[in-house]
C-alpha cells in the first residue's frame, strides 16, 4: 500500500526527507507533511427518481512547522517538489532561530490497528444497484407513511487517502472510507406541512446498504413523522429534562466536549481550564472520547499528526481526568497526545477535535427517570447545537420529544431550543440509565473546520435546563 | 495566470464534448489567501495558501451530473471528465436540466463594473499583516480583566472564469480583507466571558484598523454579570450585528428547491401583502466596491436590482433554470447577493439609532447575539438561544444570557415596529437593528 501512495502523490522517501530539511531550515522544532487525496461520489433522488450524480476530487499536501507553540502553515494543490519546497519554506518562516545543520530522520512506520476495514467495495455495489436501493427506499417510505408528499435522498461515499511524515520520523498511510445516507421527507396533512430528516453514516464500504438499514429508516420515519402534526411547544422556562439515549450525546459534545479540547484550555479561555483532577459531576458519570469504535463515523486509525487512535477517558466517575490533546497542547501540559489532532483537509493545520464522544452506562432505566419527573420534557431527536466556550453556555435544538406530566409521556413537542451551562448541567445530572447507545447520524463538528464525529449517551435526567417555548 | 485558467476551461469544455456530452458549463476558481494570528501580542500562526479548482455541470442526452476537481493536469482531467460523462449517462433523464437561456445570461465586464478587488494586496508583505494584527491586540493588552486576546488579519483574492458550450464567457476578480479581535475576560467564578469585533472591506485601506480591539474588549466587559431574566412575553430589539439571522430563513424558503419540495412556509403567500408596509428588502447585486456583489450567478444568469419584500409583499423568488423549468416559473437568479433593508416608508419617517429604538420601546430585551437554535422551513416556527441586555426606560439595565426566544417567522415579521439606520458595511447583508412586538422568552 505504501508504495502505491508514494506513486499517488508523486514523491519518494528521499523527497520527503528533503522537504523536512527545508521545513526546519529556519529553526523550527517540529514539522509535518500531510498528503491527501479525497474522492466523493453522491447520487441524489428527487421526485421518485435518481436524476443527479455528483463527484469531487480533492488533492494536495499541507506542511506545518512549529516553534514555541507557534505555527507556520502552507499547502499546495500540486505535489511536485518545486511547489512543495515553496510551501515548506513559507511554513518554516514561523521560526527565526539560530539553525544548526539538520538531517531528516528516516521513515519509521507508525503501528496501528485498522478500525475501518472495507468489507465490500463500491465497485461491487454498482451504480445501478445503488439507484435501485434508493428508489426502493423512496417507494417504501411513501407506502409506509401516506402523508409524505416529497422525499429527497442523497447516498454518498468517499475515500480519503492520507500519507504523513514528521520530523520525528513518524510515517503512515491511511485509507479512510465514509458512506452516508441522508434523506428529508416533507409531509402534508389537513393543510399543514411538516418535515423530518434522517441520516446514517459509517466508516465502511457498500456493506452498509442492507435491507435492515432500509427497514430501520422506513420504521423511523413512519413512527416519527405523523406525530409532528399534533406536536406543540411547551410553556417555556426552567424544568427537568430527560434526554433519551443515543443522539442526546449532543449534550456531551456541546456542554463539555468542546470545553475539554485543550487548545481552549491552553489559552486559558475554557470554563474547565483550571479543573483538571477535580470532581465536576456525579460519580455515576464517565465520559470517553474514542477513536477506536470499529466502523464508526468518528473512528481514526491514526490522527492527522501520527498519533495512533485511542480511547480517552475525559471524566472518570465524576472526576475530570483528561483534556483532548493535539501535539501542541500535549507539550504545553507535559502529557502524551491523545490522538485528537485532526484537520478537515490538507488545507488546514490540525487542532484538538473530538471523535466519538459518549457516556458510559449508569444504573437505572429510562422509565425510572421519566417516572421521577412530575413536570418536564423528554427529548430524543436533535438537529444542531452550539457552545460559548468561555461562559460554558450550550444549546441544542430539539426536533421532537414529549411532555412529561406526573411521570408519564403525554403530548408531543417539537422545534424548541434548550439552553444550559456546561458545568452546571453536568452537575445537575441526577440519573443515568443503563442503555448507552452511540448515535450514527451524520454529525459534523464545525469548530473552524468541518470534521466527522459521533456522539452517544444513555438516557439521563438533568434536573434543570432552560427550555424554549410559549409564555402562556 | 488568468489566460492559463481560461485555457483550462476552454480545453475542459472540449474534453467534455469529446467524451460525448451534449452541453456543459465549466467554472474555474483560483484564490490566494494569507492570514496572521496574534495571541496575547505574539505571533501565534501564519498561513499562506493558493487554491484552484474546476467545477463542471454536464448534460448528456437528458441526463445531468455535477463535478469538481483540483487535479488539473490534462491527463488526469481528461480521465476525470470521461468518467464523469459516463456516470452522468447512468442516472435517470431529467428534461428540466438545461443550460440557461442565453438572453438571460450576463455578458459584460464584471470586474470593471463592480471594482471589488484590491490589486495592491499583491504587494502587502507579512510584516505589514503582523503589524496590523499586533496593533489591534495592543489596544487591550494590560487590561486587568483580560485573560486572553486573539487578533487576526486575513485577506484573500479570488478569480473566477465561467464558460459554457452555448457561448457564455464571464469572469470576475474580488478581494476581501478582515481585521478581527476576540477577548476573553475574568467573570464570575469559573466563567470566562468572551466577545469580539471585526471590520472588513474589499480594500485594505478602508478596513478600520483602530478601535477593533478596544471595541471587542468593551463588548465583552459589557456582558459581565449576564444572567437570565424572568420568562414571559417581551418586546425585542435585534442589534445590527445579528439581525441578518432573522432575514435568512425568509430567503431560504423563497428559493426554487424549497418551493418545489413544498418545504417553504412562505409558498402559499407569494405575491401577498403578508408583512407590514415598512418591511422593504431589496437585493442590490451591482453595488460597487462590495465583496458580496456579483453581476452573474452560479450558472451565469445576470443579476439585477430586485425588491424581495416590497412594502410587505413577497415580490421575488430565487429561481434558477432547473427549478424554473420544473415549476413553470420565471427564472430569476439562484439567490440574493447584497440584501438591504430599505426605509423609504419607515413608520417613524426619521433616522433611528439603537438608543432611539430603546427609547421608543421603553422596555424589552435587546438581542446582541444568538446562541444556537434553528427553525422549521415547513412551518416557520423557530427557537433560538439569545444573549443581550434587558432595557427599561430606554436604557440598558443589565446583560442577559442563557435564554431562549421562541416564535414563528411570519408572526415575528408581522410585528415589526422599527428599523434603525445603522446597517454595518462589514456585514454581507445590510440589515439594521430591528424592533418587534412581544415574543416568548424563556428564562427563569
């Protein structure tokens, strides 16, 4: 495979070593070179037929030089030595220190486990088969839910080929697949319109497109779409919120995940900046960020700085045990990198990013949590979230859920924003169920750059969050 | 360099015809960008980049495909186009996919007409970029409340050339420069409030270089002690920094895709006088010296001034060739370029500042930023997190945060009371501060 990647990017090991000498020529302490070739193919269904195809190809290399936590970065979309040398020399300019003659280390392969083997390539699942799979999905959706008026569906697969070398000699090649299906249904009933979206995404090949996946999509839409017509908004204000298992993991991503990314802490701007080793929530709570979940959207064999994929315990039985580090922050804190140095593409320098972030199981049931609430809401379907790192205020938008009245789910609710404060919300988790699930939707984190992630959680009870709603 | 890019487009069109396509459109985009980041007064990062990619739409015997690549070596490109044409021919035919009608396309000198590029950027060195960003940081360094200040100078230049097999040939050149500052200060307990400010312009010399850091710090200091206020119905003012967020949902459901998919809460109201007479939003795409201006859209359709909301009446939908064919509607353009809220018939008949507006309303919530939230395009229902100030007696009383505002966009805009005269030139859409009658706020 390695030889193929050298061919793909048109360079040799000697070329890499020569570039490294250029990158370090102004006194840089560390440098890395990241080659990438990503292809994406997508089929689009609209008005019952697959009538559009899209493909993209993106190719280039980025060169980073670090000196005293400062970063010089440049990239080139051509990988001939003249352009790469130019990029290396620009990035080298971040340093301006006395330079001793340097030699580049030889290539030392990084050892890692493959967390995303492709069991069935896309060449096997031909374009005709893909068209048939989506078209059948569309037919079954209309059949299962007669209120559906329109369906749009996109089926996408991408392959990212990466080759990496750094000034420590670390060298790796990685092939990162991603297959995704995303659909939106628009329904009409009694003169009213509603819409509902659904997605699934994995680091796998075409083996993802099974009958059971299609059955699951149809069942989800058939169950969830029609109740939206009867859903309303609750009376807004502070109230207990039961977060259902799975996609409620967005709470972790927004409420604490970003605040644990060590670049914010290195700059002292995170609300958790001085809390390492402290108890920050109930001992029932353990939160991990994991790059090793096989086939998961957030999985990484090796991060974009050459650190093998790993599982990082951020909160262990209520105690803050680790930030999420890239090389710069790990050096700042004097700890080992955690494999969270990620980048959207060769156009960007790596920064600390989450992978698959989830909470481990607690000790009760979801029913126990709902029964314990006299008046509040239950939510389990979300579209997006956001956080203000310094204040710790996070929000997430609830597409659908239910009122809880006297321990029972009553009326459906929809289209409400929930807002809370990260440390406070963590401290206010008073119950954790034993039903943790990783959600496999197309979660994409947009912290300066876009990166695929996933999130998950068991059902939890937060004793108080601010819920959007009517004032009546 | 530009001749080289024109040649790539011309050759790629020929490659597409050689591969069996009936018609094609190609657009090459070439950009260069530079940025300098200063953390607490010291250089934290420098970046330089140049990119070039070719975007293509292929029409093969009634089939349609859309493609892009930055591998422009001719052997690679020819193979990419051959495969693209092959996969295009395998999807279901769609007779609505056509190139735009020639008479609707732009044919002038866009770069000359819009003058939206600072050619002197080529001469700007990294030392000057560092000086500007450092100067911004120095305005606030040493303040006792300050934890961290990050400032950045960034600039980019973009050239594009678009041509199709029906004779379209248009190009444009534009630039933008931005100076920004973000401050983090000590708040209550572990809280570290943050805030920012920025200015941008097409021309380096027109970017405000003094006062950006100071304003970022002042806005952050003003937010100290923010907390929720009681839930209830409050009149509101949305500051010019974020009022565009209330216009975006309207625009997004007036495009062809939303209308054709019945995913638009405004579809049933097109042409109606739905909103107050004072609501007057125009698209002014040919505004000179403005980054967001454009003479043509993504398929070459010529832009022109249009009333989008004309004295409360929904006057324009954004319909490209495909959705025009599908819906049987007149083709306009694919979206707005420079939206302006125009006040030729404002209720008050006089220029208004933010302070004037608070006095007029006497009491309510001033929103200075949104924190998350979303809206339902089918119904217009929305719910957003907000921060800002409680005001009473026409004056800010205290900062608020951690609250949600919830409502419906039709009813929100029907309750428009006042529009300020304070639209920011640095924002892509020129929407001033806006005042509305009561909405539901959820807090304590």
